[in-house]
């Protein structure tokens, strides 16, 4: 994926790789199940597709994949790769892609341009006719992408993601109705509701809930009211804003109390106060908030929560 940032916001594009067919000879694979062992099959790729070893093998392989320009960034998670390029470096996008292609060739991989997308982010208040960089060669330029299950568009709106989540949750209501028809108790039905509906609504919510508009929140609350009316959850069940807040607090608490947490480096430096005022929820420095994206960012929201 390649991204370019516009209006001081950014641009991102996901990159996908195909395994090349010229794998070194003499490598094979067998499967053992129920005491039976399959015949040896010759491998034609470096990592077996959908294998449990695949993501770990890719992480090891991609450990030396780094951007050419110091201000650009490459983010890797399992077998997903994201190239982030700020607007000031938009001219380096082709150079970075050539570097990725060269790295892929060296590591017996091949960049798949048909599955790679380019997304250019704009500030919400910027004009639609703002000049855009040229599309990267061979890579489609899109208005929204789904990254790790969360859909976001080039205006940092999650309305499309909310629509997809509500559609998926609505289809699960039929399953709950069948369970109740077959005699499931109200208590068990609530447990299933939390394990399915609520889990889907809150998936990665700290990352995207801050970008929800008032209309998005209203749609989510309307869905929860419908669930209460159908009897799938208690009448005093929390509103979606409270559910988002609880999810934020739980994640922030894990970050604070887990020294090796992957999000720990995103926290600012600790601060020391020489005056006696009421206790704060944390002892980190408060950063300057000067953009819409900052206000919606999970770390920023938690740093300023209950401070004033």
C-alpha cells in the first residue's frame, strides 16, 4: 500500500506480494493427520499460502524492508505492508515503490500491483479540487481502503465502516432470534449478544471511534435500541459512546501497565510537577492539539481525558 499525505494530513498505500515460482529446488512439504502422512509435495513458493507459519515467516523476511527516505515510513503487520509518505515527500513515491520491487525480487517475492492500492488523505475542510499527485505507476488510486478490518476513506470518515458493521450485525440478529425460538434463556442470550454483536461493534474501536460523526453515533445507538426492543440485551444497556469510552480505557490501561506493549512508544514523555493539585489520570506531558486528526487520535483523546 502506498499513501501520500495532503494538506499536512497524509497518503497511504497497501502493498501486496506474490511468491515467485522460481523457488530453489529440493524443497517439499508433507501433512500428518490422524496418524496418516501425505505424499511429499514439491514447493513452488517460499511460504505455503494460509499456513500458520506464513505471517511469522514474512515478518522475519521483511525485517530489513525499510523506506529509502528518512521521513517516509513502512508499517508491517503479519503479511500486510503499508508505505506512508507525507505530502512534502510525494515526489519520492515512485522511488519507494522501485525500492520495494527490488527488495521483493531479492527475497524471492514479487510485488502484486493488482492488489496494491493508493489512497491520498485530505483534510476534511480542504477543497475537493485540490491538485492530487499522479497515481503511482501500475497501482490503482482509490477513495477508501480496508486496513486490518477497518474501512476508512480519504477524508478520514468512518461512515462506510459503520455501514458495513451495522449490516453485518443486523444479519446476526436472525441467529439470535433462532436461538431464542429454540428455548435459550435471556441470560444466555445476553452472553451470545455480547460475544457476537458487541464484539463486532467494538472491534478496533479505539482506532476508529474518534472519527465517528454525530450521524454515525446516532445510527449505532439506533441499532442498540432495536436490540433492546427485541429483548436481545437489557433495557439499561450502555449507549455506544459509553461502550467506546470503556474500550478506550481498557486499552489505555493495558498500555500503561505493560512495559513491552507495542503502543508504548506512542506515549509522550513523563512530566514532573512541583505543586500539589488534584491527581491526574496519568503523568504524561500534554501535547499540542492543533488539527482535527489529533483530536480524533486514540492516544491524544486519552491524554486529555478527565484532565480539565
